[in-house]
C-alpha cells in the first residue's frame, strides 16, 4: 500500500483527534515500519488495518466506519494532489468507468509497485452504475468512501450509493450508484 495512504491517515487522525492520539496509535500498534512512513514508500496493508483497528479501540467507532470516513476524505487528497487525473472529467459515471483503464495505469506509471484493487463495470447507464470491486485486501469500505467523495464532488447529494458484499471475506463487492 502506498505511503501517501498512511501519511494522510496520520494527518487525518491528528486533525480530528490530536497528535497524542497519533502517538498512541503508533505506540500501541505492531508496525513493521515503526510507524514511520514516506508518502512515496510502499508498506504492507496490514499496518493500515492495525492503525485503524487501534483507532477503533480508542474511539469506539467500528473499523468499517473509520475506513469509510477516511476513504471519503482521501478522495479530496487525491483530487488536490493529482488534478491531471480529473481534468476533462465532467461525468462521475464516466470517470468511474475509466478507473481500471485510465486511472490505475497512470498510478502504476508513478508507482510501479502499487497493488491496486480492480473495478469491473457491470452496468453503466445514464442514471445507474454498478461496479464490482475486487481486492485481496478486502478494504471495500475504504473504496466506498472514495466513491462517496467522488460522487459528492460531481453531483452533491443527488445520488444514492449502496453495496452488496458478494463473498464471505469482502474481497468482491458490488457498488450500486443511482443519480
């Protein structure tokens, strides 16, 4: 998992809960990296799960909810950090349909060692889209938060987003978006 996900997460926690919380998370977590991250480095996704799990214990907010909230926030980070990915993109459904064919190949040019989820477009109509998320990491609530951030950016609150977990481990999930 790319370091920017970790560095932004720790900044997000600091902004919402303070630096003491960040120190507590790092000290209480079993992190191979020791909790030292570079935005361009690559780290095991288990460290993110460990940090979010500790935050869940500290705040009594479920892990899935925290990943979702952070995913929604992280969309704004991506939007401001990589504006070229969004240039000329005027329709949220068209943008989502290009994630695997345009966005992820561009990410791999920047970060060849990135391990990205896959998004399969199952249905793409004017007012409804269905995407199938595939990832061994099963961080679908993070992906859902990213989609939520994207939709709010493009259409405000004029949409609904739901999900269907298609396997027991959350490695395959269908997102249904209507506007």
